[in-house]
C-alpha cells in the first residue's frame, strides 16, 4: 500500500511540474539578416504585439530571437516563421532549446 501511495504521489508531482514548464514556454528563432538595432525593434514590434507573446528579446550578435509566451498561450512555428518572413528576414531554425 505504501508503494502505491508513493507511486501516485510521484506521478502527481511529475504531472504538475511538467504543466509548469508548458505554461512558461519559450521559443528560440535563429534568423538571417539581423544586423542593426532597427531590425531588432521592428521584429520586437511585429511579434510582440501578438496576445500570446509575453516578451521578446532580439540578440543581434547571435541573430537570435527569444520569444516568451503568456501562460497557456503559444504561436505555432509556421506563424512565427511567417511573421519573420513578412518583416523581411529568413528563418534558419526555430527550436525549444537555446544552442
């Protein structure tokens, strides 16, 4: 009986911690063509105005856009790619992990 209670406790704790990770989702987009502060501000405005976006950071050195989403919200990779393309840039990769 103790083993069963321990098993369910661990199962519940594991599920709760995985939900916390999903609620604070971050996407990393590697983009070609980011060369100046104007480029960064343009993308911050374009992507940052979406309701699902909590914050956005553009790193010109690494040509990386970090997008943090609001709780239980997210843009799919196709939509992120299209926003970046519409702003005049090329997407190399979109990933859940920073490289």
